């Protein structure tokens, strides 16, 4: 295709206009207000995401994607949202199933064929599972839709009609999925013993995963730079195009943005807190925990206030992405709490 003489795409390199800057500021404020408005149901929605996903990180990713889609959907709705938690669970379920469909990891068809018995008379295979990690292990034996139905009915106690509406199916299909899921879980519970085929509960930090070569060394170099308050050393550990993300709130790309943003806010002279970092192993992965105490209070106790994860660059001992979970209260509770450490949460957004 031949372009007309004088046609140019160079306008794309123009700087941000004042109108766009103002719109972005308004959008950031609207998003913060939206996150705060959803705080009363956030923990329950996270718990639902956690029951669907194998790790705390996957659960937080699913929650963040759910919140992003919810904000977009809410901006296009005129009718009121009757049940905020159910609305978010529907979005989370569809997001999760879409991700599985894209990866071709699961068959996702519904069926209405199920024995005709009252749902409330079915035994609850989760009733006596006091250990949360054991519950999650058993749930992950189930196909996606059966898992969603069992969690919504037996953990969150939603009625069949409401589950059907959330999952965009029929009560009969939900009933069928519940029957199959409960039967699978009951069989698993019956078979589970120390010598049986199903693993016992995994404690925090005991599962091993394969991490890229040099990951731990890079993480420890970053932790040492944090503890030395050496911002130059911190920045030098990033790719020139590296990213620093305060999950759910801010993203910085490139050395200058990273330096001027989260690093200076945390380690600059105007920071209100004193920080130190330690490296821990949680769920098979090395992570950095950020401890803080107030300046001018030498006797004050330290608490964990942040969890950080590093994604190394491919083929280079540098950081491609650093994630701060400062505004992820459920992640802080699961990681620091799971390690038996004192922690504080920080809300869900700046300001």
C-alpha cells in the first residue's frame, strides 16, 4: 500500500498534552476511589481467587486483573450493581477460565446430567478440613468449573441460582458440577493418609520450584543495596528498560523513572520510615521482605510492611521486573503471617 505524500506518523512521538495529563490524573483518582469502595469485599474475592489458583502470586494477579476489568465494566454500566461481591466473583471466574482456555489446559464444557437429589442433602467434603493448605490441595484435583462450583457453594454458601448466574449457566449444570466435584473430593479424602497417593499439607516455604540461574544472587545483591540505602546501586541492577511495579498502583519503566519513583520514595531523605530487608524462602521461591519502623523512634518494634519479587532478565544478571506488594494486604498476611513474622498492611492505594 502506498501512502500519500506528506503522510506522517511522527505525531506519535509528541509529548503529553495538558489535557491528557489532567485526564490521567483524574483516572488515577477515580481508580483509587474505586479500590477503596471495594475494600469491604476485597478479602472475600481474594480468598475466592486463592482457592482457584496454585500460588499466592497467581491469586493476586487474578485479583488485579479482576479489579481492572471491573473498573472498565463499571464505567460502562448504567444499572446499579446489586451484589458487589457476586459481580466481582463472576468477573474473576470468567477471567480465570479464559486464561485456562487460552493455555488449552482444561476442558471447560458444562453438562446438566446429575442425580436428582436435593443439593442440601449432599455431604460436604470440606466440612472437616481445618488446614487451609490441605483444602487447596484437594480443590486443585478438580476441573475448573467443578472447582468454582464447589468453592462458591461449600465455602461461600451461595445458592444454586446465584452460582448459575455468576457462572453464566443453569442451576442444573451447577448441581451436576457440584455432584462430580464433591464425589472427587470425598474419594480423595478417603484415600488420603501418610502412605497414600495424595500429599499431606505443605507448610509455608516448603514447596520447591525451579528458579532461573542467578536469581537468588541477584535478589541478595538488591537486598544488600536496599540495606546500604545505595540508590545508585539499586538502579544499576535493573535493565535500562526494566520495570518497577507497585502492584495495583504504579508502574515505572527505565532507570530514571525507577530512581525518581519507588526507590526515592522509600529510601530517600524525606522517607518517614527506616527500612531494612531480609531474604526468605516462601512456597519454593526466594523473596525480599521489607521491614520498617518510624524515624526518631529507636525503640520502636519493626514489622514487615512489604513483599518484593524479582524477575531476572533473560541471559543477564539484571532485573527485568521488580514487584512491590505493599498495597496487597492479603499477600502480606499470607506471606509474612505464613512465615510467623509480625506485619502491617497498608490499605489498597496511595492517599
